[in-house]
């Protein structure tokens, strides 16, 4: 029961983060450069899709440019991948 409760909390926090990304309250570069604990296991592609003006094509292009697979989690990014993606998104 405790694991279910924790999973539900994480899902709701991620949903709020996606809403904040959509509304512009939070920057995607901040989330990727210094991710909160509850985002560590979220897919980078899903977080990019939550940002306005980033559709499937643009998100895929960003990931391919940085040599990141679509299934990669935010916590699983290497330092190089993280820095390259933050620089690309910051432009």
C-alpha cells in the first residue's frame, strides 16, 4: 500500500510539473539541468512534449541531435547529454 501511495504522489507531482511547463511557470532547461527526485524516472521525450511548441517532430529532432534515445529517462542522461540538450534548448 505504501508503494502505491508513493507512486500516486509521483504521478500527481509529474502531472503538475507538465502543467507548469505548459503554462511557462517552469523552464524545461531547469528541469533537465537540475531535475527533482520525482522526475528522475520520467522520459525526456515526455517532458519535452509537455512544452508548448515542441511537438513530436521537434522533440525527436532535439533528441537525435544530442544522440539520446526516446526511451531515455532524465535521471539516465549522461553529463554530456544533459549539457548538450540544455544548450540546444536554451537557444
